[in-house]
């Protein structure tokens, strides 16, 4: 199997790895080796599923037709600017920053959509963060969310043959080209 895996192959790989991880965790918790809080397992699963199907690195192709854009249905067009901004397998396919670019983009899009909605329907408000926002309080939810999201993203990059220092080398190449 040569070349870059298709969206379908990426999905199959991620589903297979999830089954193995879930099976392993279930076995380990049955043997009382680990304790899994159900809500944390749920957060991990949700983030992993979102990372696999809705926030795939291949959204950098969303200016055209790509598998990961189709899962957004009628909202798929919202990712077209992301595809135009990010070159295929560039920054979008780096290990740390790449996944963050899609979260930031999603945040901006949600902000724009709420902003437009509130123009049309003045009653609509962006849900506000609770007044007493503390990192310690959200960490138990944030950790499984980050783990699930990043694991789904890294499996995509591994299947693509992208190494963890890709971003640095990519950046260096750009800098070298400039001089
Ligand atoms: Zn890819």
C-alpha cells in the first residue's frame, strides 16, 4: 500500500486503535489495575470521535471535496477558508500546533456564527464562561478531552508518515528558501 492513506483508511485505522485501547482499558479496570471514571471515558471518546471524523488534518483540502468535510453536512463550506489558508500537509499536519489550528479555527467560526445570529435574532447570546473559572476545576475534563483529541490526530499523522519534528523541518525549509 503506497502513497497517502485515504480518508476511509484513516477512519479504519483510528477505529481499530480505539477498539484496542478501549478493550485494554476495560480489561485493566476489570483486573483493578486502573480506575476509569465513566465521565472521563466519555470525554475521551467524544474528543477522539470528533478528532477522527470532524477535525481531521485533511481539512487542509477543504477548498475542494474531501471526506472529512462531508461529515459536516451543510456546514462543510465553513471549512473552505481553512483549506485555502493551510497548504496540504503543511502546518496543519504538525504534531502540536496542527491540531490547535483546527480548534482555534472552529472557535473563530463559532464566534462568527453566533455573532451573525445575534444580529438577526437579538435574543441570541454567546454562552458565557462561568464567573469562577479555575484551571483546577476544568482539568479533570480537559485532560481526557486533550488525550482523545491528540491521540486521534497523531494516529492520522503516523499513518501519513509525518514525523513529530515535521513542523520544525517544514519551517526550516521555508526559512532556508528565503535566504
Ligand atoms: Zn493527512
